[in-house]
C-alpha cells in the first residue's frame, strides 16, 4: 500500500460522520451507500425515523443530509427535520441533493439554519433518474446507466471535499437563477399550497391490484392501509409525496391523477429493495 493511500485511510478513520437520508424510490439511499463505500466511517441514518423526536442531536461532529428535490426545493419532511436538528456540537455540516438544482434550494436550508446561527459548510449535487411520473417519463436503461456513471464520478470529488472538510457551494448560472426566482418559485408555492394539486386524493389502485400490501409497507407517512385487500389512503394523515407506493407496486396498480400514470411505466433504483425503503420508518 502506497504512502498516500495509507495517509488517506488514516484520515478517514479520524472522521466521525453521520449522513441522514430521505428516499422514496431509492436514489438517495443508493447515493448514500456509495458515499459510505468511499468513506467507511460514515454512519447512515434515516430522516423519517427521527421525525417524532422534538430535538435531533447527532453524536458525530461531522454531519450531512442527502435528499431528493420535491417541487423544485427540499422535501417538506427534510425541512421539518432541519428545524429539529441540533448542530451545537457539529463542526462540519453538508447537504447533498440527488438532482441538479438551483442554489436557492441550499439557500432555503441556510434560511432554516440561520435561526440556529449556522450555515452550510458545503453543498453538493448529483443527478439521479427522475421519478415524478405524473409529469415526467420513466428514464430508459441507457439514461439510467449514463446518470449512474456520472454520479459515481461526482461522488469521488465529493468524497475528497468531505474528508478535507472543504468549503464548497453549488453555483447557479444566470438563466437558472432567473427561473428559480420567478417561474420555479411560483411553481413551488402552488405545489405546497395546493398539496401537490390534490395528489393524495387522486391515488387509487386499479384492477391489477392483488392486495399484496407492498404499498402499505413502503408508505413512509403511514397514510396507506390495506382494507378488504385494497389500499386506502387516510385523508387525516398527510402524504409526503415520496412516490414509493407507485414505484414499488409489483403490478404497477397504483395510479394517480386519473389515467395519467397508467401507461408511463415505473422507476425505482434497481439495487434498493422494498425492505430498504420500509426500514426508513
């Protein structure tokens, strides 16, 4: 083993990192695990599992979060998590988005952190397959493989930044900046104030449903219950729009927005199982 590699491994061993993740279709879990392979001292923790705690106090002095983009910003559950996160003993705090995004996403995080007299030490982004099928089409195998290759390369750079506790922040080009502060800001406002345009009320199981209960197992909000061998969405429990129910149904029987999702196929990360998603709870 060469000297540089030995020094690097010694540096990793000195690190104590907790990486909190939220994932509906497996992209964030996969990216978190790949980062853990590069930095073995990372401990992975589910954001969902802490949401009943009034205060979340990490044991590590280096902490990160990894999350998808919902409605052009951080998911609502991640926002709630950040509000409860105690960073008093954290010396390095970073955020990793699993989709390319405008820097306003990280500014939103800093706005929350400002009340704790903190800011992000670093913000990173990688690109993973899209899964909001009411709007987007399911990526092809070739597109998924291309994004995976790009993500692996990007994680190599992110690894080095974390190990060296480097300051790094996503920078937005002029066009994205203009969009982020006009159309995308309006879109986020509409999605949040209409509860994703009534998405929760539009979920249903079609005639292909076999009552297997997978949707109930992966539902991270606990809103789905199997009644008479069919899923029922409890309107008193807020959906968190993770799309795990749609993405992991073995019969592609879960639909939303009428027939808009019925012929679009499904995507979830091929290495992330139903149990991986369910264990976040």
